[in-house]
C-alpha cells in the first residue's frame, strides 16, 4: 500500500465517521463510503444488500460499475459468493478462474479481473456486503482487507441506527433493501416465543430492553473460560438483567446454580429469574397465556379474610392520617382493582383529604399502541401531596410508569400506598411507602382484584385455583 493510499484511507474513514455522527441520510452515507472505497482502491465498488425475502442481493449503491453489469440479472444470495452471506470475507484474485461468481462472464466482459467481498454483519447475521472490483488482476493485501472491514463496520452501524430510528416496525414499505431483512433478523433472533411476548410487554410500557446483551464468564481453568452465562434481557432503566425460562421446574436447577454463581462472582450485577409460573401469572393479568386459556378456575386458599383486611386497612389509614396532618393529601386510586381497598381506606382516614381515580390501558399482545392513561384525574396536582393507591404492586412497572407521569405535573410529593406487595416479583425499582401485606408469588383474586374481570366482589383475598 502506498503512502498516498494510506492518506486517502484515513481521509475516507474520517469523513464517513463524521457523517455517521451527523444527521446524514443513509443514502448519502452509503454513497460517500462506496465512492470513497472505489477511489482509494482505484476500481469500482458496490453496496449489496439482501432484499426483503432475504434471498436476493441488490446493488443498493455502486460506483464505477457499468450499467451492463448492474443489469446482468438478479443476484441469488445462495449462488453469489455464498461464503460472504455466511459472514466470511472472500477475495477472488482471478475472476477468470473463479467458480464462485454467479455472473462470471458478465464480470469478465465488464473488465474486472479481481474482486473482494466483505460481509456487512449485524448481530452476527450478514445482511449484505461491500464489493470491490479491480480491472488489474492482483492479490488484495491484508491492509486493504482490514480497510474494507472498517468500512463495512461503519456501514452496519449506519444501518443499525436507521433501523432503530424507524422503530423496526414499518420497515416493510421501506425501499432500502437490507433493512427489511434486519427487521426479520431482529424478530427471529428470539429463541423462544415467550421471550418475544415479554419483549412486546416491555415495548407496551415503553421500557427499553436489550436482548442477550452480555455474556458473563462463570467458570474457567488455566486454559480459559469454560462456562458462560448470557441473560436473556437487560433493562437499562432498572439496571436489571432478566433470565426468562419456560422450562419445567426440575430442569431449572442447573440454571439456578448458574445464577447463584453469577451473583457470587458479580455482586454488582442485578439479575432476576422469571420462571414459567411467574410468566404465566404475568400473562394471566392481561387475560392471556396458558392459565387464562385453560378452562375451570375457582378460589383456592384464602390468604386474608375480610376481618384481617379490615384490621390492616384501618392501620394503614391511621398511619396516613398521622403522617399528613395539616396537609390535605390527594389520594389517587388506580382503577379497577383498587375499588374495595380505596373505598375502605378513605373511610378510615380521619384528616381532610381529596380523592380521585385514574386508569391505564391494558396490554394486549396484538395491539400496537403503547400504554396510555385511559381515564385521567380531574384535578391539578401542582404543589399537592399525592398518595398513589394501588391494589397490588407486582413487577412495579405500572406504578413506576404512573409515578413518572405524575411527577411531570409538579406535585409537592408523591408516595405510594398498596394493599398487597408481591415483592419477590419486582422488576422496577420503586419505593413503597405504605404496604398492607407482603404476599407470595401467587395469582390472587377478590377484594377488587380480578381474573378476567371476575371475582372482584369476593370480600376476602384468595389464591386463584386452576381446576382443569
Ligand atoms: P405491576 O405493574 O406488575 O406491578 O402490576 C400491577 C397491576 O397488575 C395491578 O394493579 C393489578 O391490576 C395487576 N395484578 C398484578 N398481580 C395480580 C394478581 O395476582 N391478581 C390480579 N391482578 C394482579
Ligand atoms: Mg391495577
């Protein structure tokens, strides 16, 4: 590689990086990269991306490629330098002697003697490649290969960002090839349907997630790492890793051992295991999943009798009355589960208070829109002391969402009062100020709490029993 070339390489890398950091459209960025490569290498260059079927390669942007060559026909991803689409770089030193090219004759006719193809790889999946075509037959140097690899690296960053900005959803109408496949790649990368469902619940609540973001070494010997553990999800907002497993309880033992090892080795890493039962309970709240779909349900054990509830609610009311003397707090109940609790709580509070109610839209796996306030409070809360009243805090996602929304309206203070606290299931980091009962990880019904809109009228709190 000559010094002049090296200088050109750096110039291009600098320019491409600057464009990537700016708000340049993908088309322009691709043009910069492809044109720059062609110039540096003194040849022609092209950006090939998979079409939305994932089977055809399309020349998305090219420079110095003759029209006759571009029109040669559709490139079949399985026939055209196939190693590249599997993620390997390929250098064809002698186009004339190569069997790898689907359109060898056309390449010869176009005057190309040597071709280099480097995959564009996103999340371990090749979605296209950058190709360089030389008129003069020669070997590609290691430096040249490294240079093109740098450029494909920048290209995949640009594609990935474009993908993320478009929300990953409406990509089908996008004319740019590669991106539709990328949407597919992202979708099918889930190893299990439950992971996809979980991701869609998180999307509903606008909780950012990353799938299998990091692998932790958990065992090693002199030769190196012997065992890794890769949690399924990471939620940056809660700084929490989640391992979701739908395996039978018995097979979870190994997983639990790995988790203990991880916690021991990385004490700063927060990780939670969601097992089959946990996940089915989560779905049952939305009226879906195996528990909701199975027939035959009833009330199992009674967790708290009407008398126990009455006693505990009056204690909470007394504490609130004492804590808010002279403050006239506004109690906001979350419909509809809070119905019974709210009613009993306010009747036992002995200081002046205001009362209001609100409700949120509920997650349905087929609906695209995110969580919304379906019934808002009627009052202005600026400067007020707010107490959010909930029937139950489980993952904490709902209450965390509401509290964040209400904080924007500048209340003086916000505290949380919940009758039930399913602490073991917590994902969101929320501080509960008034808690009635801490309950085990069971699906509970009664005293306002429902299963598919039933059982709210029970005067006690029981565990849902599946009789099927
Ligand atoms: P979170 O967002 O996971 O904390 O869930 C809170 C909401 O889910 C509550 O307001 C309830 O409406 C519902 N929920 C959670 N667990 C149960 C349960 O065991 N039975 C009935 N509803 C529940
Ligand atoms: Mg609720």
